[in-house]
C-alpha cells in the first residue's frame, strides 16, 4: 500500500490447470504437470479457484495452445498489459466460456490509476522486465 497508495491483496500470477497439467504464460506458453509450477519457481500456491468444467478434450486443447503460441511470445509480454493473467483468462474463456476473477483482471488498471501509476507504466513500457521463464 505504501508504494502505490492503494490497497491490493496481491499482484497475482495465474495459470490454468486442466487434464492434470498446468499452463501459464511467462515469456512464452509453458506447461508442466499439475503442481510442478510451484516447485519450479519455489513458490507456495496460495489459491486454486475452480472456474468450471469443460468438454474440451486434450487433443483440441493442444491444437488451441499451438495457435496461441504465436500470440503469447516473449516480445509481446508486458508487465501490466499482456501478462499471465491475460493468457489465463483467454484459455479459461476458451475452455468454459467464463473469465478469471475480475479482481485479478483489474489489477493493472488499479496500478495505473494509483499514486505512482504513471511512473510504473512508464517503466513497464520502456524497460524490459524478464517474465517467468
């Protein structure tokens, strides 16, 4: 709160767990067996939200992910405007027709409208920040 002048519960990383695998965007689309993301990056999972069920079978999911690979690249990654949450939302929408929680999707707008939002936006636009790889 002190840095931004606003209250945020967190700035969240999101991924999508389906067919016992987890998919996320961190410079490019990554996939690992469910639970491995936390081990790879030495993080504790704080929350898993059940968005719903899907009828998308693994082969169709793989084809969709292949299509998304040209859209979600390292050069397109942007800390505020094109990150893991945007990828997760797009994938969840494809799988269920729903979105990830709005409070996660709204974080960039809250940051931009904060006390130091313009400075953070400037740096996120002009300095390359390496995404999770």
